[in-house]
C-alpha cells in the first residue's frame, strides 16, 4: 500500500490566487462570425467569479488575442485567412474588446497599442489585461514575472475554448510549478478526456460556486 504524501504540492492556496480569463472577447460570442460554442453561456459564471476576486482584492488578469490586419502576428494556421480579409479580434474593432460582463466599467476599452507592445493594461485595482501572441498565455509574455511579483502561487483558469488556449496555458502554468484550478462551468469547450487530463497533471477541477466559496471575502 502506498503511503499518502505528507505534503500535497498541487493543492491550491486560495489566499494567493489570481484569476486568469482567456480570450473572452466579443468576436467569440454567440452570433458573431467567429463564435466559439458555449462561450456566451459561461459569461454569468465568469462575471460572478470576477466579482468575487475583486471583492477579495485578488488579482484578475484578462488574457486577450489580437490579430493585426495583415496577419503578421497570427499563428501560421490562421495567417492565410487573415491575409485574405478575415477580421478576427482585430485591434481597434468592437470584436476585439472584452465581453461586457467582465468589464469593471462599461466604458472601458482595450489599449491595443499598449497591449501589443507587451505591456499590461491596468483596468482597475488588482485587474489587468494582457496580450498573448500564441495559444499559451506564458509564451513570449511577462505573465509569469507579473504574477510572481504579486505573490501569486495559484492560478484559476476560466474562459474561451478549452482545447486551444486555456489547455495550452494550463500546461505552461504546470511547467512553472503553479498550483492550478480549472473552473469547469466557466470555460467553454471542456470535454471529458480534457477533464481527466487536467486531473492527471494535478489540476484541481471545481465549479465556480466551489471556487467562490473557497475564497475569503472580507
């Protein structure tokens, strides 16, 4: 019989946690040309989570994708489509903006020039937007340095299209020894095998309600 470990290295610390939202932008919502099924449906849970983290004064980081009109910063699998005129989360367009339920103020807009430079845009107390140039939120970005500076040891992930950007970002976070939570009802495109894959690499898979109950709000 195996002896239970004395220390659970993967157990999240809800006192030093940041919420990471992935690609929850207007172009991917219901009725848009680039609709990602299920993304609009998770917005109520995401809104509640963001509000919980704000009340607890814990960091929130909205990770976004921005495709330049010439396609020069797009993944190779999408570059041709953009070169031929596809407009997907194009900087300065309404489709590139964060979904309204996530905004701390409804008149807030992304500073795409700032984000494309690699800088973080401050949206509110302990809340930022950042741009990622590829699937993973850590690839060629300052995300790791940013959250470590904030004293973060644990990351909770929510957002758009689990098979691509959230899944990649979670593996990158695991490689950096963060303790990870996947919010299963606040992420679109989650499938059964993906659910099991996450547990197999030590990710804590819980609901938005469970996460909210675990976070202490003064």
